């Protein structure tokens, strides 16, 4: 088993997009629909295509971007004056729709809360709650992490906490030719279980929902608790995304179960802040 964070990257420039809609889809998710005229970065991608998302801080009157190509974006961003430098965070595309003159992209933001105060924390989660149609963002395409070539003809097992759920949906919809697809999906509350856009084999993904229902429980903890009961796809492909201690635990469990090297992969999407322990 290997931990893989490498991506297939289609090189593109930092691109300006506009918020078309902001919708609270369930208690822990706000869906932001973005639009722009140039659909180039989204063609032929699907799966878990992810983006660097540049957003305006609340004290910034307008959005400034590290304009230019993917190469060197970080240096350009670092060199921006602190007063105008945007917040940058990583997000997955849940869905893409094409029209004659524009493209629409859905991104699902987890509204995560401080386990002690209960307040919404994180600049991106807070932005998702306050943004409005017409607001601008910058996006930089980062390509795919899921390796579809390893899924062909095989039994696929997807594991994700809430941050990985949008990616699982898009993977399931993009995947064709897998022998079977199972998903173990962890969400904060019962109300966060929602209809999925999986169209794999006409919606044949076998889904097991796990719910924490405890503000103090760390995301990923329900999957970690369920690991001893998981049946691994012996010659298949397992892929896990979410909180780092969960993805590490999945990696270890799959190794112990004897999953062949490279056929079980993980990507840590976020880590708890050190201050919190
Ligand atoms: C490739 C990739 C794809 C991703 N796709 C998505 C996606 O589609 N949707 C999505 O919501 N997230 C996604 N993430 C995770 C997202 O980038 C992080 O959760 C990010 O830290 C959120 O930024 P923030 O400004 O809200 O919080 P930050 O300012 O980064 O963090 C503030 C505090 O909140 C904690 N924290 C951060 N995220 C969470 C969380 N989810 N739950 C609980 N506590 C948290 C931090 O540890 C810190 O203490 C993805 C990450 C990667 C690497």
C-alpha cells in the first residue's frame, strides 16, 4: 500500500470565476456554484479533480490573484502584499455542467466547527457561509489524484470523511469498467446523508453511511472504528481521503489485510491544528 498525493496535472492559468449560487444542502455542507466562460480546465477531467481556490478575506474589498500560469503560482502568491493576498485552500469539484457560453462548477464546502466552542472555524468555511452571487474567486486546476487505471475490471472500495465525499461522488460518476464499487462514507450528522450523484452502472454504488453525531468526535473516527469489520477487495483498488489520522489508519489496515502494493492508496485532505492536539 502506498500513500499517494501525486496528481495528473493539466497545466492551466489562475482563472477568475464568479459565484452563481450558494446553497446549504444539509447541515454540514454549503454548495457553491461557480461560473466562467472558459471551460478548458474542466474538460476531460472528472474523477476527483481538485483546485487551488483563492478567496477574498473579509477585510479585502476586492479579490487580487497571483495571475499567471500554474508554474510559480506559490512564489507569486507569497510575494503579494499581505493586505491584498487572498486565502488559498484546496477543494474538489463535485459536478461540472457545460452550456453554450459558460461552464458551471459545484464545490461542496464542509462547514466545520470548533469542537469546544461550536463556532464555525476556518476562513474557507466562513467564506462559504457569507459569499453571494457575483462574488469572485480564483481557481487553479490541479488535476486528479484517483488512479482510474487501477480500478478497471476490479472491485473498488472508496472510504471518505465529509471532506472526501464530494470527490467520491465525482469518482463514482466518472468510473466505468470497475467490477463493483463500494463506498464507506462518514458524515457529521444523520441529516448530512444525502442523495449522491453516483451514476456508476446506473447508480449501483453500494454505500455504507457512518454518522458521528458527536460534535466532539474527530472526523474520520467512525471510519477508524469500523476498520476491523471492513472486507477489503483482495485484488481490487481501495482509495481513502479525509483527515490524516484516518487515512493513515486505513493505510495500515489495508497493509495488514494484504492488499497488494499500489492497490490501496490514501490522500490526507487536512490535519487537526497542532494547537488543538
Ligand atoms: C485534494 C484536496 C481536496 C479537498 N476537497 C475538499 C472538498 O471538496 N470539500 C471540503 O470541504 N474540503 C476539502 N478539502 C479539505 C480542505 O482543504 C480543508 O478542510 C481546509 O483546511 C479547509 O479550510 P478552512 O479555511 O475552512 O479551515 P483552515 O483555516 O484550514 O483550518 C481551521 C481549523 O479547522 C480545522 N479543520 C480544517 N478542515 C476541517 C474539517 N474538514 N473538519 C474539521 N476541522 C477542520 C483545522 O485543523 C484548523 O484547526 C480538500 C483537501 C485536499 C488536499
